[in-house]
C-alpha cells in the first residue's frame, strides 16, 4: 500500500486574457493554488483551484497549516475517506468558499495521482459517458462591451464552430440589456444558443420583471439571477418564467444543490469543481442532478471540467474561458467548436513547471513531509 510522503504547495497569479466585468464585480487576477502529492513509491499528482483576485493567501494558509500535514502517511487511494476527514477537520469553517477551494486543490491532486497510477484519463476513470462536448464562450460577452463588440465576437465564434455564447446582463436599465441581446440574436439567427448571466445582481421582483423581457430572445438559460442563498426567491422566479434558471458557481456543497432541486428552484446546475470542494463532491452533484433529469453545465475551469463533463451523461455544454495557457504546455483540444478530453492518464492538464517556477509566489510556497 502506497503512502503519501510529501506535499508541495505553490501559488501563481494569472492575469485575465481579456477585461472581465459583470453586474457586481471585475475579475482582477486568478490566484491559482497548486498542490502536488507524492507517495513513497514515487508517484505524484497535481491539483489546483482558483480565486478571482482575493482570498488566495487564506487558501494557502489553510492548506499549509491545517490540511496538507494531515495527508502525510495516508493511503492516496482512499479519496472519499480523505475528503470526508478533511471536511470534518475544518468543520468550523465549512461550508464556505475558502475551505472548499482548499479541499478542491487536494482532492483534484488525489484524483490526478489515482488516474496516473491506474493509467487512465480522468473522464474514463470517473465514468466515461461522452467523448466530446459542445462549447459556448463567455469571453466576448462581458458587461462593459458594446452591442457592436458583442455581435462581432458572436459571429466570430460561430464561424469557428462554437454553438453558443453567454452575455452578461444587469445594465442599469432593462432596455439596455434587451438592446444588447437583440443585436446578437438578430446577427446570429435562431439556431445559435444565447445564455445570459446576471451574477446575483437582482432582487426577486426585478429578476421576475427582467426575465419577462428576456423571454423574447429564446435564451438557453438565465444564470445567477439572485443571491445564491435565496432559494425561496429562486422558487418564485422559476415558477414565473419560461426561461431555464441556472445556479451553482456560488454553491459549496452537494446538499445545497439537493435543496434547489427538491424545491424546483432551478433547471440547470452549474457546480464549479473548485468551489464545491473537488472532483469527489462534483461527481456526487452531477449524478444527483441526473436523478432529477437536470443537466449540469459547470462554471469556468474548462481545462478540468472537460474531463468531468465527459465522465457523466447529463452535461451538454462546456464554458470556454481560457486561463491556464501561461502555465501549461498544451491547451484544451477544440475541433470545429467541440471540446475533447485528453486521453493521457491524469486530469489531462500538462503543467509547464518552468513557467510555474518563474511565476510562483515564494511567500506562499511550502513543502510538507
């Protein structure tokens, strides 16, 4: 039986590829915690998570001081056991974003190690349900962009084979949102999917009012219309509109998704593998949604989500937002607008360790052994 003998911690800051704004915030930088777990047999696996500019130092401190030391001497095959033990060890700070992001970095490292030892890519190890995914892009749909810029990007990605795009909503007046959506819909026609994302900006009455205006544009979904903690508000909104309501990037445990699904408060779940605490709880959430006949369309992290979505049968879309290019040697494989998972053992991410070493923040690096 192999045992974990070493855990390496590092963090890099990755600048956004484009200016990213939504109704409540800007994406300043991607703080990216990296965890590498090594066994006494010489096998290793690397996992990661992310922030959008704040909290990275807290994630690293939690990893260094409380979680990574508890991995030493453990059997890395006992992934479920380790996740549960670490979750209860941090019970006073869970459920919440900082703890989930730290747990995710460890859990994805353990899955990477497990897949490498087994000689299998993640999408096969975790289920093997699909071999490619439709792509939609968010990179050209940010809130500060003009209608002309939105149209230009939508036409360009459609030409590349993408099947859809996401447009941020939440301008001061609903007429501004509608003008932007109308411009894109008129340009791309009825067969190209348009999703919209409000980033939790609305009250319940305002979400209901705006959804009625948005319905005319035949949208794929209305994402995060309300604060994630307002399940009752999502119930009211879901009953008032024909638009599919999507939630999940700000939900941190599978049980919270269960509450949404049981109360019919959403019709699409968007579990984020980093924010929910790793691959282990992400898969539980995906299969939970499947039992309700609900799709999972995850938020961000396309380089990791491509494998997870291909592992389950109820994932129809992958969100295109590139962010790991500066620290990887091979990007997401895209052919005619379809995303394909890697067939190499592990997560399917080829880390550029020289680039990581050059960009690493030494104040947050540590070796636990």
